[in-house]
C-alpha cells in the first residue's frame, strides 16, 4: 500500500514537471507581408533590386536587397504606419491604416495584436504602379497580405 | 560437521518463528476520541505578510466518521496579483472544498496521528481584473506601450477535484499540526472573454494541462464529542 503512494507521488510529480507555459512558443503579433509582382504580367512575381525599406523616422529593415517579398512590422501604438520603400534610389511612401485588436494567447505570450480593416490611405507612385490588398485582416503570416505591382 | 551446523541453523530459524507466532495478542483496550476538529492554515497569513501580492486565509475542519475515515472541508478566501512577463492581473474570490481522508497510519495504542490520502471536490467563485498587459511582438522595431485596461471579469466559477496527501500529528492533547499537498485537476471553469483563468482561488496556478498543486500547513483543535472503545 505504501509503495503505491510512492508510485503515485512520482507519477504526479513527473506529470506536473512536463509543464512548458513559461516560454512563449505560440505565434503572436503578425508582420505585414508584401509580395512584388510584374505590372505587365499580374501573375508573374518580379524581384525588386536595390531595395531599402524603413518606417518613417526609423532605421532601415532591409538595405540594398534583391527580394520578391518582404515582412515588415506595423506600429502597435498608432492606427497607422508610414513606410518608405526605396528601389534603386527611387523612393515611394505608403501609409497604411488599420484598427488594432488585442487577442489573448497564453500566460507566457500574453496578448497579440491583430490588424483589422487594413487599408492604404495614401501612396506615391514613383516606381510603384499599383497596390492591391489581398487580405484586409492581418492575423497570420501564412500568406501575403498585399501585392505591389511594378 | 558442516552439515550439522547448517541443520542447527535451520532448526533455530524454525524455533524463533514458532516462538513468535505463539506470542499472545495484546488485548489491552483504549478509548479513542471522536469529534469535530477545526483549525486554520497558518501558512497563508505568513505568505500574505511576506508577499504583498498575495492575501488569503483558509479554515479547515474534519469529522471522524469511521475508524480510519474523516469527512473534511476547507473554506477560504484569496486575493492574489499575478505578474507575468506580458500580463498583470488580480484574482479575488472564495472557495469551498469537501471530501474525505483515509488514514493509512497504524497508530500505537493511545496515539492519534495520521498519514492520510484524501479526495476533494473544489468549488470557487471569483473575479479577475486584468490590470495591465503589453502586446507581444517579435523584435524591437516598434516597441508597444503597456496598456492598462483594468477590465474586471465578474462572476467566474471553477470546479475541480483534488487528491490530497498529508499528515497530522497530535502535539498537545487535542491540538494537531498538519501538513498536506494536493494535486488538482480542473473539471470545468467559466472563462472570461478574451482572457483565461490563469489563477483560481483554492486551486492556485492553473497549468496548461488544467492541473494544479496546493499546499497547506494547519493548526487545528479537536473538540471531543464522544469516546469509542477500540480493539
């Protein structure tokens, strides 16, 4: 009988020690994913050369890169973010607007922010030909949220 | 010569066994107290004093129903602020636990100690207040501000079961010191909207797999009602 208690004790302790909720492992606040397409052929992905990206009055996230898609964070303290996207020293400015919604994730991650009613309030068109919003709710990073044609 | 030694050895073993088995069973009868035992958890006021974020008390009581079985209850109140990396919340509420203990300890005559295993049903009514949180983001490009919504989630409930292991020692006549640990498993909870019951009064921290652990250190007094003769 006493041996059984010992076994139950050991079992329960191992059972409880398996907890892993102190480290945040869930996906949280998503980034905005932009994919670049050819303006002449809207199904063809077209790489951008000499790409430099930064948010208004912030440091660059990408510097002089050649890419066909980028992942950029949105400002969680405002309902807008202004980005400057430069390709071969030609600058274009895009202003995104959105509503923020905080969703509970877990003890260790706390809350994540998702962006709803995502819109482009304004943009310049120096090298950008067209922008289309694919998904106006940004709640994951599985697919591109906007396409930029150039 | 050697065989003879072995033979004597076996004979002697048989002899001692047979002697032991002939020992008379002790038939001295003693009286054991039955009654209501009430007390309080003295670890909770101590932790309340040491930790500003924790405040609580717990009363305990049990009645000896049969020789080794005790019906047991615990009643308590808890007000605790939990601080996590991205969250800060306060849980406030009361709880009630009821069940039984089985004493597995064979006492010597005249002693009333217990080493027990028990089962409890737990019920809690509480409120959660989300004091503040910081949205979780990867990287440090935009650093989010900490928000203080102070949202109060009212009228939450939780029900659970506990397996209790503990012991009680009679230190002075009718005065008992007890210590126990419990392993809790949540049955159901009324969860707040867009938040979670991460702490429940009486259950304590709610782990990912709905498990929890409890601990108490009690001082209790037995009010004897009648005495029963035990063999």
